[in-house]
């Protein structure tokens, strides 16, 4: 059987640091195992266009491994060509780069390593909230430049204490973000999600649900996006919604770039409607050199905390999602049941409610 993995290139870093498991070089630590079982294991970062390894090998691969950090976009068209495909495994969390409706139609299962990097991302969100609210990035840039003008930074630096923070999506990551904010004594912790938190979980962190999205954002000083990308969330944070944000709110998005409208966010930052935008996810990855989110700034020249997509690919996370990918494949090869929490699309149907209300 052919197993195809599309991973990101690790270069020298991956040769020097073997714990960079999710790279083309280190192959999720699966090579020996798969080859000892007599399977062919193709690993590449080449994923765009008809001549890419992705499109060349998808025609006869039975298992496809992809990662959200360097997404191989499995479109409905490619599903038509993928005659042998039975299983897609996302090494990580977030399978929006797979056309899930096409997977349902074609009877291809889609699994992810649920929970594998949710703490990694939640920590990054808390860091991003703090660096925006406290105006960290321009302060550090000033130091590197050799300047020292405290008032230029302090004029736009605040405490997180006493602010209202809300998450769009209160699943594994969103809930962990709110949990981690409890000791900061925020004024309120809010969430917007079509699935209410279990009562005891909401009570444990004193989180309040707001059911109308415009009403929700109008109450938040900080909004963090933690829902999957699907047809109900693509472009959810757009020019219309941004008008309902508090003037000067901060927005953190580590979920998926396409949940936020690229130009509307850049415009809101430029006008000061947003004081800051931070995150690690982009509508196209790798992001083009001239992507407006790389350099967008608020009127005071700060407010940009964007980084490449790495919050969920810390070395700790890589160990967990490499191990989880192997378990999923072992279960598949030995006909053992899969962990129910990992199944996004089962045979011919969605097994999760997180990718839209159906
Ligand atoms: P999860 O399934 O545990 O939780 C998702 C939550 O979002 C669910 O409670 C669901 O009901 C809610 N939701 C879905 N649609 C919604 C909508 N329209 N409005 C409000 N809420 C909605 O998933 P998770 O583990 O918390 O991960 C969430 C997402 O974070 C992933 O799908 C992925 O896109 C992203 N992620 C990013 C990274 C990274 O490295 N940046 C890593 C892991 C996950």
C-alpha cells in the first residue's frame, strides 16, 4: 500500500534537531514502521500544481497524511483522482484543508490527532493577548533600534486585568484559553459557540455565553478566535462584524486565517477600530511576501503580533501528534477501532459537530 505524507521542509534545523518530527526530513518517525510492514512511504513538501508530488502520488495512495502547518489542499477535484484513497490523517488539529463534504461523498475517512496541540495553541493565545494589550512588539523593536522613549510605548499599553475577553468557539482550545486567563482577574470571560459548555465547566471558570455574535463582540475588549474553519465560519470576522467591535479592541486568531477577512482586518487595524491583530494562521500558507498582515499597523505604528504558523507545532506538540498519527495508522492497518474523538469524517458521514451545524 502507498502512504503519502505532505509535510513542511525542515532544512538544517530538522537535521540538527531530530525532535522536529513533523518535517520532510524526520517523516513523523513513521518510515521504519511502515516500510517494515511492506508499505511504500512517500514524503514530500511539494504540494502545489499538477506536477507536484502531492498530485502525482494522490492517484494511488491509500493513506494520506497532511499537516495544517503546510496544508496539502485536497479539493473535490483531487478526490475524483484519488482512486485508492481510504484514509486521511491530519497530523495535528484542523482538517479544513480537506474538502470534508467530498470525503463524506467518497467514503474516505478523515481523522485528526484531537487534543494533540491544544495546550500549545492556548498558551500562544494567552501570550498573543498579553503582547497586544501590553504593546510589547513596538517596545522590543524600539530597544533593538537603540531608542528609548517610554511614553511612545506607554501611551498604548494596558493591563489585562479588568478587561472583557471572549472566545469565538469554546471547544478544547477556547476553553483552555479562558481557563488560563482566570488568574488575570479579567472583568468577564465570555464565549460564543453554538454548543453550550457543560454547566459545571462554565461555572468552574465563570464563563458567560453570549448567543448573538454582534452582541458578543460589542462586549469584548479582546476577541480570540478558536473555532474550526468551515462553511459557517469562513469570513465570519468581516467588515460588517468589525463595526460591532468596541473601538480599539484587540483580536487574536490562531484558528484559521480565512475565518477573518484579510483586507477588512488590515483596514480595521489601520483605522484604529482594532488596536491589534495577532495570530499565526494565514488564508494562504506559506503567506506571500507581500501579504498585508505581515506589515499592517495601528495608527500608532504597533498592534501587529503575526508570526508563521507554529503555535501548534512546538516540539512537545510534535511528539504528541507524531505518536497520535502512528496510532491512527496502526488502528487502520490492524482493523482496530479508532478513538472516537479523533474521527472528523467516518464512513460516509460527519462524526463531529465542530465543523458546522448539520
Ligand atoms: P474543538 O473541536 O475542540 O472545538 C471547536 C469549537 O468551535 C466547538 O466547540 C464548536 O462547537 C465551535 N464552533 C464551530 N463552529 C462555530 C461557529 N460557527 N461559531 C462558534 N463556535 C463554533 O477544536 P479545537 O481543538 O479547540 O481546535 C479549534 C481549531 O483551532 C481547529 O479546528 C483548528 O482550525 C485550530 N487550530 C490551530 C492550531 C495552530 O497551530 N494554530 C493548532 C490546533 C488547532
